[in-house]
């Protein structure tokens, strides 16, 4: 078992890793609303999981939780598609994002975020964790529970698909 002093509190995780969690969530989901929902789910899971957390790579552990929550939500939406809200402006309340949210979400150009959103989930997760978040192949392997070779393959194939989509859309030249 671990020493209680080695395990961070939920508040420590929220304060020290909140931006990291939001960045991963935003890049996986592609929009603020879904990212906010995913961050909330991750933080609920973190609260439950801190009891059994064994100090290693906190970012790897959090990325795994975020990735699993993303996959769970994707599967749930496939089983129960939601009807979109009506276009009635009186029913939509506009909000403003905080400075930390705006800076985390503004790191990639819109055309690149849109291209990322077209990738399959496995490729998107691998590319986001590697190229956006900056995790190592081993950390991604731990976070996604797949072998390092599979991580490398997904990153390579995801980058190739991303490049092809960007070239096809005219956003980059070959």
C-alpha cells in the first residue's frame, strides 16, 4: 500500500492538473461543452479512484481516466443518440469561458481541431496524447492500456490521416 502523504488530495489534483485534464478533454471531444462534461466526469472518477491510487505518473493516470471516460461517453451516445436543442435563441444562454479555458482551447487552429475531430477515436486519442499533450509512448501505452507498438502504429496512422485530410482541405500543402 502507499503512504497517505504520497497520495494527493482531490483538491490538489484539481488545482495542479485541471488545465492538463481540460486540454486532453477538449482535444478529444472537439468542443467546450463536451469537454466541460468530460472534465466533470474525470474529476468524479478521480475522487473515487484516489483511494486506490498508487503514486506513479499522475499525468498518465489522469490521461487514462480521461480516455476511458471519453470512450464510455462515445459508446453511450451511440446507444442513445440525443436530439439537438432547437435553434430558438431564447433557450440558449451564452456564457463566457474563463481565461484558463480560453488559453487551453486556443492552442490549435480551428482547421486543425476540425481535422482532429474527423479521426477515429483510437487515432485521435493517440495523436492528442502524443502531439498535443506531449506524453511519451510508454505513458500513452499505460493510459490507453495497449502495447507500445500499437501506440506507435496509431500515432503514425493518425498523423498520416490528419496530414491527408489537411492537404485535401487545402489547409496545408504536401
